[in-house]
């Protein structure tokens, strides 16, 4: 379920309002990212409070590294 932050950002990203096409909840390998702009090779993740946990931070870092290796 999208958070308030997700919904607010999507209002600005949808319908090419920034001049680039963004997609929401996009599958990349084994991950679902919050937002992606494929032409710009840009992934945006909106992290909630549970990302303050050190174990979650390690998981997030591994996930980021996995996505970056793909070189969309």
C-alpha cells in the first residue's frame, strides 16, 4: 500500500510532468522499486521508518548494489 510520501511524489512524476516517463512499482530483477525512469536510468525509493533498523539498512544496501550492477 502506498504511503502518503509515495502518493505525493507520484503526483509530480506521473504523466511526464517532469518531461520524462516514470513508472510506479516497477519490477527490476527480484525487486519491486517505488519509481523508475528507464530513459534516465533512475530509481527512486521512498523509505519509511523501518529502514532505520540496521538489519534493514544492510538489506537495502545489498538491494541497491544488485540493482546498480544491472546497469539498466
